[in-house]
C-alpha cells in the first residue's frame, strides 16, 4: 500500500500511508481508537476506496473499492466477531455463496456436497482442527473454533494475505494458543498476515514487525524484537513517559481501588465476579467522584458495568449502596437501589426513536410520574422541559420525536432519562460514542456538573482514553477480567494504555 489517503468529509482518516506485508511474516498493525487502522484495512480488503494511493498484491495493482478484486487477488479478512451462519454446518459456511458445483441430469449445475466436504476436511486438518467438525452446526462450536472456521473460509479461496482484526479479544488463554499455532502454520506456508490487536503483550509472541499508526500517519515500522510494550504504547500516544508514582498495582483479590477518599463510599463493590468473565473486582466510589473502569476490547469492563445494573448479573461478591448490600438480579433491582445506567448502544438499548422526548424520559419512571395509577401528562411535560433546559437538548419541545434529533441530542435525551430522579450511582457506558465534537463537550459538562454537585457517584466506562483521563478522579485498569492497576487524576495516557495492554513492568 503506497501513499494511501482517505477523507470522510472534513476528517482526514489517512494521510499518505505506506504499508507492506511480506509473504511468510506476521505484521502487527497497532494504534489508538481512531488512528486509522480499520480504514486502512477496509481499503486493502476492497470495502473502501482510497482518495489517493495504490494497493498491490504480488505486484499487481488492485481496483479500488472492489471486494471481488481483493478476494480474487487473495486478500481475506477475519474479524473479531465471526461472520458465520449458526444454523448452517461448517462445510456450508465455508463455501456459502461460492459453492462447488457439478453437472447433473438435464444439464443443471448442482452443489457438489461431497467435494465441498472433502475440501473442508482438508482445510480443517491443515488448521489443526478435528475434520469431523465439517458436519457440525456452527452454533454448536466454541467461539475459538468459530474463529478458526472463519480462517478456513478465507483459505478455501486461496488467501495470500490474511487480515486478523482483534482475533484474540474474545478468546481464553488456551484458545489464543490454538489461534497462534494456526497463525504460525500460515506463516510457514508463506502467507502474509496482518495482525491487529490492542493486547500489546501478544505482539512479541506472534509478530515479526510492528507498524504504529497515529492520527492517520505511520509513525514507526520496526522489528518486534526492538520494541517493548511500553515503547509501543508511547509511540501510539505520541509522548514518552518519565518515571512517576501515580500508578499503584492491584494484585490478588484486593485491588488498589480500596484506597479512595476518606469519605464513606456511596458505591462499594467487593470481590465481584462472574465465571469466565471477570473476578475479584473491588471498587469504591464516593459522592462527587468519577471513577473510570478502563480496558481494551475483551477486557471485561463492559461486563462489570452491566453487572452493576443487573443486566448480566454477577454470580459472586457484594454490591453496597450507601452502606446497604443490594441484590442486582435485574435492572429493576438496580433502579430500586438508586443505580441508573446509560447504555453503550444508544440505537438498540437507549431510545425509542419513533416516540417523543417526553415519552423517552418518562418510560422508565411511570410510577414516579403517575397519580392514582394514571400518568400525569402535565408533570411529564414539566419534567421533560426542565431536563431539556438543564442538558441543553436542542429541540422544538418535549413532543418532538427522538428520531428527528441529532445523535448528540439523542444521547443527551438518554442521559436525561437517568436524571428524572437523581440517582445515587450513575453508570455511564460510552457516553459520547457516535456524537460530534460539540455534543461531546456538552456531555462532558453534564457529567462533570453532576459529579461536582455531590449528589451522585459516577462510574465511567469508555474506550476513549483521553475522555477517561479528562473526566475521571481515578482510573481502574481492567485486563482479562481483573483490576490490574489504579491511576490518580493526572496520570499520563501512555501509562494507562501500557497497563491495559499488559506491560508487566507497570504491575509490579
């Protein structure tokens, strides 16, 4: 890839990027969220057309914006979530849309099921999988096996370049070892592998070279052996880190989170866990505090947040609000305990787009806004108008449909719903995801003012590290379901990122 440029409106995602993958190497591509990794790989896979620059495989220039041309040249992509049909067998998935056919009576070209099964059996053996899986429904496979089936699907059509986008994010340690074994086999066979991962400690185990993207520019391409986890993190964020003492390690079942302010906590979590997802999480948040849980893809931070709201309950440990132990089996339990949550997926979990702002605000508080069993429409309107003014929701009035609002105003509407009754604990999951810069500033103001009022304890979960460091009083870093470090306000970005990515030096 040479001189690749890509713009989206006024945003320049890639600024003349050069990137190469050699046959028989694993080339790691890393960078923060928004650095341009996904855009670059979509261009390689033909899913996007570059504004300038060229892409060539084995010396042949590819037609831009054509997935068919990329596939024909041998480019294949496997993403974090396997794109497979659960009700079909492995063999059916591998050849779906490109079935092997044979002529039959009457000249019809029917699917050659036997030939497909033989070919899939060969591929499974090549990837170290049980050949009998060819006849198994994909829905009955483990996630790791589904990931390897996706790789088999890529190689059923002679892939020469394989893009692996966060392949280990949802795998266990044992499953990761199986994946790495397959990747090493492919490398020995001369395949070029692009390996995208936020787990920087994996790079030394699997990659030959590392390219770091920052703000759409390649800032370094080096042999992996020359780079430590810390060095990669510093290249990603753009500054070096002097030694300091702002980080405290979290070991065993007692995390550094126990050392919060002297005030009694509003929220206290002890040894919270859910089998196979997260374990021994300790968390204390006082009134007026914003405590962030930060982790990379698959770290378990989102699962911890959802456990605090009873969406996916923990199976051990305790949660206390204002000193009283509460059982959080459902969101209703959480609401009764004084816990509110802003969900991460606004479109699916956050709004009734075809309903009014007033309906969206009152929908979770019908009992509170009712008199004698009937919804008090006048009170509903007054509450909506008050919160719209407080959060600066730009709309004609409470009757306006949410679908007619901008993304930022939709997000503020979801936040407003949580504030109809001031919660004792507010859990914010990705509060500014998918909003523009102006709306982001507004939401930051809202969160800060809510915390400074002292009425609520705030738990922030965000993949936007600059946002975390700007808003949070303290940051707890979660890695593979465990709290591994805690940072005070003023911590440097490279420090937090290195801890999240597995820098052992920062965890001693």
